C-alpha cells in the first residue's frame, strides 16, 4: 500500500460534512444556533426519553440546533449503546441502512432523543442528518457538493464516496486480524466500495463504514494542511480563518467526549492557556487515525484497512512513537 492507496475513512467523513456545513454558514444559508427543525421540519415532532431503558418520552425543553448536531449534543445516539434508543434504531434498520436519506430522516424523527439537547455529549448519527441538511439547503446531493466545493478545489483526485472502475486497482483489501493472521474480508475486485451507495452518509457509514468517503493518504494530507493553515491551501480558500478557529475550539464546555473535548466535527485538546493545541479523530472500525498539532505544526495520519477496531493498539502506538521521535 502506498500513499495513493484508497481506503474507507468512515467517521473521518464527519470532518468533511462539518466543512460543508460551515461553508454554507459562511454564505449565510443559516445560523449555527438555528433549530434544525427550521430546515428539516420533521424534527418538530421529536420528543425525548424520560428514562434510558423504556419508551417513556416527554416534550423537549430546548430545540436541538445545527451547532448541537455538529458537536454531538443533539441527543442522537448510534446503534451500539445500551439505551432504549439502540433497540429502536436496530428495529428501524439503521445498522445496514441503504435507502435514500429522506427515508432515514423520516425514520429517525419517529424515535425519541436519548437526552435533552445540549445536556450531554453523545456520539451518534448527527452528521448523517447534517449531510441531509446540505442536500436540503443546496438542492445538491452530498457527494456532488463535496466534489464541487472541497475535493475538486483542493485537487483531492482519489476521494469520493466510491472508487470508480478506472481507479479500482488503488483500493485496499479489507483485512480481519485473527490469531496472528490477516484474512481478507472484502477483496477490492468485488468490494462494496466499487459502487456509489444509495444512502450517502455524512457521518461515515451505517454500522459498517459503507456510505462514507474513501480517500488516500495524499488526499487527506491536503485536507489536513488546509485545516492547519486555517482554511486555505496553495491559495485555495475553503473556509475563513475565523471559521476554522470556531471549528477547532472547545464547543462542549465542561461536558466529556471520551475523556476529551470536542469542537465541530472533531476532537480537540486544549492547552493550559485556553488555545487549541491539537485536533484529532479516529476513522472508525478499520483503525485509521489523524491528528494535527497546532503548536508544533505537525500533521500525523495513519491509514490501515484492518479490523477489529483497536487491535494491537496501533493508533495509540503510532502517535506515541511519532511524538517520541519528534521530541528527541
């Protein structure tokens, strides 16, 4: 595998969806603190669970905003938690979703939120809803919007929601690591990533990452450079510097995000002086990872296409080895 090798990046797709939302925010399409129901009316009927283990629900005390969806304080879950919402998500078919996003919105707005918005941080389907918001506001499908406003301007030549036939040789096989061996789970010649999914996922995929973006190290490095440069790369402006600062600031206050803080679409580490030291996020079940250190001006990217998540502790080991080498 070389730096043009293409893999699914799963949840790192959320960064691209966040960029798309912030581009529209800069254009005045909406305010970040607008209730999402203003643009997706189906959310007007949503209620919230009163207990995590039953369907008992009540009215919302506050309407979830676009900002809540960007920072995962919307009350939306994923299908892998021990709350009643998990059972409802599974019943709705979200683990293997492959229907139009309109159907997903109709289904998820029938299910109560797991908690009142802005009261907790909880990773979930929020960015899939934001992906639909992009389509609703612009009239353009998410994959086409990404291509015209992010991928093409940055010359990300090997990035899309699928791998076209003329580039299929660049797609990595997916491997499962079992008993000390790598076993091919999804061969590139017959991979699901050879076709454009019916459900384009702004969150990075439905249970399996299918539906999210595929990209290469070379392409993702360009995107990371743009973030490190506060919104531009080679004189191509994707976002304004003040918008990037908003994106990488702590947006959840005293709430906890897996022991860290969270900005808009990515994890953040805050320095003692209150500035953002670092941004980061893992790419989901196939052990891909990136971070950007704003103090040292360092970009770290590790791409693998192996499961299960966390095997061999690769992501943590990679970061520690890199930082130790740079400190010497």
